[in-house]
């Protein structure tokens, strides 16, 4: 099922970003670029390790096959550049309503014009943030629903009552399914697509205080998502899949064991609109057929 989630999200992202799908659903196989992206993501962890421990990395690289992962990252960047250039050649020849077309609207305005290099960088983020992370989230919520009968019953009942026919399934109608949205949030907490956080570096020359801890200058810091979401300091019964903790009536109920949950901790990608991108993509896929959750057995 995870493979089909990936095939679906990458095809949708390809159509939205570049005006054409990658053909995964049609061929039932991963596009070359998609396979490369999976390897490139693994290579990112090696880059972090290399940056933090350059000497041990050199020694370790002699015994483990890290070269092909590093090459995959290079191939991913090259294919991103080639795809963007191919899409740019279509500009003006046909009407395109994709993401690239939206970014190109500012061309001709010196203060707002986006360069080809910026297009490539944005496309790189879009492909990964809008596809792989969404498929991972959908895989996670499917797993936890199958492992949690009461949650499966709740989401099934909500969907079946709200969606009588196929025509009832729209983005706006699924946005009004509170329990389904709570399940997606709880899946992001239990199974974050990006378990580690984006690193930042403290400024000098003076130490920086973060949450009561003194950090020396030029120290890389981040919030490890998986650890933060499983900490009893932030969530009651942190190792249990309980979507009810995200419902509005639970938040307002002072007698609820989840009343004091630190829900603002949930920043599965970063405190930015990237969280919205993946969540919106998951909601959009749910709006395509939310009954897919209810049909899982």
C-alpha cells in the first residue's frame, strides 16, 4: 500500500508542479526520478553525519556503501534542473496552470522576478515536501487506524454519515470532518515523516539561552520531532494513538487527561508553511476518496 501511496502522490505532484504526471499509476512502477529521490533522502542523513564528524565519516565510508547515496543526491539535483528546463520550454506554447506557471507570473518585474536557479531550488523542495512526506503520512495513519479499532470505527462512522454519494466528496466537505483531521494530526505526532528537526546555529559571540539551557556560540540546535512527540512532558499517554486529544471539546474540557497536552509542539516539518503543504496535500488526497481509510481492513 505504501508503494501505491507514493505512486499517487508523486503523480499528483508532477501534474501540479510541472503540468504532467510521472506515469507511476499508469505503469505501476516508480519513475526513475522517484527512485532517485528515495536514495537522495537517505543521502541527506549522511551529509549531516559528514558535516558533524568529518574524520569518522571518511573512515566509515571505506566500509559502507555511501557513495551511491551521495551520487543519488547529485542525480536528483540534475534531474530537477532538467525537468524545470523542460517545463520552461513549454511556457507560452500552451496554457499551464501548474506551480511553475504561478512562479513565472512575476517575470518581467525586476523586483519580483524569479531566476532559473530559484525555480530549481523551489522545485526541489516541492517534489520532496509535497509527495514523499504526504505518502509517508498516509501510510502512517493507515497503519495506526488498523491498529486502533475505536479510531477506525470513529472515522468510518464520520465518513459514512457525511459522504452519501461520490458527489459529496469535496475539499470543503472533508475539511469539515473533525475526527478525520484529528486522525491525521495524531498520525503526524506518532509517525512524523521527518523525525528529526531542521538545524539552526546559535549566533556569537555570547552564549544563547534556549528553554533554560545555555548554548555556546556556533552550536547547531534542532528539535527532534519523534522525541518531542513521544515525551510525557508534552502529551498524556504519548505512545498511544488517541485522535480525541485533538478535538475541540477535548481541548476545552479541563477534566480531560489531554487538557494539558502541549499541542503547539506539533511542528512536524518546521514552524512554517511546509507543515501546511503536507497536511493540505493529505487532506486533498482524503477529499479525493476519504472512504479509503474506512475501507481498510
